[in-house]
C-alpha cells in the first residue's frame, strides 16, 4: 500500500505513530531521570484523541447491532492513564488506530486472486475496418455486435464471439479452469476473458462488452470484493462473552490485590482489537481460494452457511448432465420424421428451454423449411404451444403436456442421458424427438463425495418427465424416492422448503432462479452464462467441471475451521495472559507489546485460507462409476 494512500485513508495513524515513538523515547528518559510530565502529556493527547475516535466508531457499530471489542480497549486506555501506565496506554492506542490498517493489509493479501480477476479484464479491442484491411483499436465498450475483431498473439479475447479464421488455440484456464490450450475450428464459440496463443485470428463479435461472459464473472467478483462484512456474526458471538469475562477477571484481580494497577494490567492483554480480524481475513482468503478453483462466492457468510449444509437438491439438465443436448434420433408416430422435425423446430424457435436450440439447429442443418407461426407461447417447464398460418395448433414438450390434447399414447422408453420431446398437431401425436444429454464426467463421484462429507440428504428436482429423471438418477446413484420429476419452479421451491436445513440448491437455468434464492445456499452452474440463475445464486461455478462443487464445499469447511482456529488461538492466549497479569507477573507495558505479537500471529494463522486451493478434492474425483449405492433420501 502506498504511503499517500495510508495518509489519506487513515489520517490519525501517522501522527499517532510519531507521538508513540516520542512517548517511547520519553519513557526511556523517564526510566533513568524520573521525568513523567512530558510522557503524561503525550499519553493524554494520544489516548484522548484515540478514545474519541474509537468511541464514535463504537457507537455506530452498536447502533447497527454489532458488538465490538473497542469497548475493552477504551476502558483499558482510561485505566492505564489513571494508574500512570502511560507507555501501555500509548501502545494500546497504536494498536487500536493501526488495527484497521492492519486488517486492510491482510484482507488485501487475502483477496489477491479476486483482484487479479478484476484487473485482468480486457479494456480494448482491435476492430477490422469495413475495407477489410485497416485495423484500429477501440475501447471495449465501443464494440458492437457483428464487428469483426482481430485478436493478436497473447491478447485477451475482449467479448464473446464466433471464430472466422481457419483455427485458433486458446488458454481458457482463467474461465473454465482447464489448464490445456483448447483448439478452435471455424464457427466455434470464442469466450471473452480467454487468452489467445501465438497466432492472430479473426472473430465476429456476438455480444457487447457488458453482456460478455467474462464481464459477468467480473461483476460477480466485484460484488464479492464489495461485500465487506464476512463472519461479522461469528465475531459478535465471541465479542460479548469475551468482554464480560475480561471485565470479571480484571475486577477480581483488582479486588484480590487491592491495587487498581492490576485492573489495568489485565485489560491491557484483553484488548485484541485486531485479533478477531482473523475471522474476516480467513473468509476473504477462502473466497480467494474459491476463485482460483473457478467458483465465485459472493460473500463470506455464504462460506459459513455452506460449511454446515446437511441437505442438497440438484437440477438435472445442465447441472448433473452437461446441458448440451443433441438430437439422437427421431421416432415418427402419425407423421414422418421430416414432419416431426419441421413442426418441432417451428415451435421451438419461440422457446428459451435448453432443448430448443439443438432442435432448431438440427432442422437448419437438415435444411428443413419451417412453418409460419402466427402465435406462440411457452408454458414454463412444459413446452411450447403455437398456431400456424393454416390454423393448426401444434404442441412441443413433455408427455404430460401433449397428453392434454392427445388421447392415450405410450411414452417412449429411454436410456440414461436421453430425453424425449413429444410433438403434436391438433389432437394427433406426430412423433417424438429423442435428445441425448450425457452426464457430467465427475457427477457420480462428486455426489458420493458430498454424501461422505456431511451432506446427508440429497434429491434431484427436475422439470423433466419421470422416465428421463429416473434413468439419470439410477446412473448417479440416487434412489427412486430421491427423484422429483415434472416439477414446476414453484414445486421445486416447496421440495427444498421441506428438506432439513441448512439446504443447498445447485442449478443452471432461468427456471432455477426461484429455488436458488430459496435455499440457504444457492450455487449456479454459470459457465454458459445463465444470468437469472447467477444473479439469484450465492455462488457461481464458472467452469463446466461439476467437481468444483466438491471444491467449494471443502474450501467452506476448511475456511470456517481456520477462522475458528484463529479466534480460539487469540482468545485462549489472551485469557492465559490475563490470568498471568491477574497475579501481577505481567507489567502493563510488556503485556501490551505481547498482545500486539499475539494479534499478528492470529492473522498469520487466518491467512492459511489462501492456500486452500492446493488441496482440492476435484483432483481426486474421476469419471462416474456405475452401480453406486443410492445416497440417503431426504423425505
């Protein structure tokens, strides 16, 4: 931190440091010559100003409902002046005024990874002029959709786009966490925030800067950095009893010794103003470690709740499965395969469901001419209904949705990872389109890991029909009674509400936003940019690796453990020092210096959370294995 920044942010710190140094010199003089007046004047000035500033801050904290340890420091400073322990009073004043600066320094160190994500965001783009020859550099905010961009070697991709060059090699580790370069072919999607290799390529911008994938990640990180009260509740829990115990010990020591100096000596070592900084520093460090594991945690309290989770619910499509379905086959019923595809694609153009795009893309690849639609409506979690220009009513969606207008029909038998989309025209079933959406590679192992690390109850909640849901559930080891299929967003919320808390929900789509907000902790699989889900969630996994869920749960548990270690270390040592001081074996000045050392050690302990990314369980989780034992059911 630069000196001018310190002066501007902490105007009292430098004068108090200077006066404390003067006081120390005077203290040495006093030790040999008995000159107390000068030291007393300096002490009264420094301590008096500090008490006023600390008192104002303490009143503000109490009004906001937070009990701090500043009250102990204020009482201790008053006591040291009363018993003429001026040097001890000066050291407490320095500790109190320097505590915030020390906290900021520690937090800055702990949030380094979060800051790196923010600062590496692209700021410019190279735009190819209309003549197809000249290139000029523009501010990233000036990039327009369909602009042709030139990305040179080692540059950061400015916005999302589509590759126009014959090939490209990109480092996507900052976005997906995958360490190996990814080869791209013409037409491939290029994600902002990734780093080009050595060869220049051309791309077409498909988003503006504010809507790009990396911009959304940066915004999530910025929100996390701006969240400046992690673990306040835990600090409050310990502050009140610690204050009471300290005052009791100091009062008993005064009564037992009959000397007010003993009261001051006890309180001097009971003023760990920066001590409980260990908790927020731990949580900022945990958030930074999570960021290195491609999980953006929006605030520190999320880690505290996540460490205690006992129940978890999972969406299926895009969460347990990859969410990139493709058309596997078409099963005609009362129409041809061509007619089934034509009707389905014509209606799915008006849908935002994850199955809509692959059906439409497949129809375009097959050069299928689509029907003209006069009216269309998407029914959430069910399908799409539309009217053609010839007056026919078509429906595309799940079996129960089609069954509302079609007489009895048999549902298609599916295998794991397959989903059926039924297509009807008026009151007749035309055919069925089967899409394949394979499991995520680490889904089974990750769910097993969670069940072995405190998540006792797990369910799958999905809008898909029971056959599809049960097939996937069997593959990942869920028992039949753990599967809730054909769920609307409201139904999903009700399922989570009856699960034993604290609860975790993992999802990825727009329909998951309500349930992500309802659960105690909502985690969004946000690699594909599901904005509504990401905004509702408490944390966002920015890669496609489902095992990152195990990583963030592990980081949460270890972060809470480290925070408690820091707190209990500081409190235990402080209580030990108070007992020693109560019997008169710890002079006030020496005790104040010793307490400063304890505070620094507590913060060093808290900074262990920065290294949690080195011990991630995802490194040990492999491909899913069949025939897993069912996880325990929630209800």
